[in-house]
C-alpha cells in the first residue's frame, strides 16, 4: 500500500513531490533538516524531523513562508480573498501582478504571491533584470484555493526557521549531525558544454562546483548531505566520492507540452 504524501500549497517548477519515495528512502534520520533550496517544501512537509532550517534565495518565497508561519489562518483567509471568479481572467491577473510589483508591503506581497503562483503559467517564478515578476497568465479552467495544504504547511512550520541566504552561508550554519538536503537548479541535460549558454543565470557551472565543494567539506564535519540533480557525465564526475542512485523521471521538458523521461540522480555525502 503506497503512502499518501502531503502536497505543498505552491506550484513550483522542479518540485520534488513525485520523487518523495526515492528521496525519503535515502534521506537519513536526524533531529534537524536543513534545506538551502527549499522551493515548495515537499521534502520538508513529508520528512520526519523535530526541527528544520529552510532557506531559498527567493525573497518573496521566504517572506510568504514567514508570513504564513506568523499569521496562520488570518493570512490564509486574506490570501483566499483573491481566489474569486472575477480575478480568474488575464486582465485582472495582470492588474494584480502590477500591484505585486509596485507593493513594498510584505503582507500584501505574500497574499499576491500566492495568487500569482497558482494563476501564473506552469508554476513558474520568474523576474526580469530589474526584479520585476513577469510570469504570464496561466489560462487554467479552474483554480481551487489550496486551503488544506496551507493549513498543513502552517502547522508543520511551527518548528521551522526560514531564512533568505546563499546556500554556502546556510550550510556553514549547520551543526554536527544535521541532515542537509540540496535541490539546486539542475545542471543542463546535455552536460558540460552547454554551461557556456547558461553563464547569465545565477546557478552556472561555478555554482554547481561550489555546492559540491561545500558539501564535501561539510561531510567531513559530520553533516550528511543529499543532493538532487540531472544524471549526466558532468554531474557523475562532479559527485565522485558520494553514493549515487540513478533513475528516470517523467518531466515536462519542452515548451510544446511534451513529456519525456529525464535521467536524474541522488548523490549522498557522508564521511561519519
């Protein structure tokens, strides 16, 4: 009989809900889970830890989690107020997106971020060079408000700490025997050469290498680290010395909606 896992309340490109059985099977037991790339939080929601340190470089994402953690049902009700039929169209979406981009109020931005996440295209979270959120309208027939999932996240978050920081800063804050799960932006499927096309992105070749070096260093200090990534010649070479599991995952990997199997891996670093 399969275990029913808790779903995150956010849609998130690259989310790990479907990979939970594999991740949770490998993820070691421990007191505190540390996630430097928390995203939608599927692993946090379903792993059994007394405490969690959860981080992401996306300020809006972390601010949303902090707001939900602090205000609970009041925030859930206020976010729900945007999920009404009159807001389920492209004109209103772009008006609310503009309000989000103009607002400096964390509470209002958190409400609007929840709305934009569920109404925007394909769970994307994208900003232009000026920091303007620019994801287009998603054109979904129905968009249910994820109230139960938000309540579950709120309850689970009471033993969590949310911070917005670089992954190296987060990993160097960890304590002996902390369990670290890293889900960074993935390396390109076609491997090393295509990194030349990704240099403008925040998580390029150098960042992949830096994450691996920090992981190996922290493993020597009695942290246990599990990393997700594409399974390529580059990542297999990068993660040498770790215990690697390979598998195929059905993913949407083209703009025309085509789904294909992509090769992924989980690399486990543990020198204790």
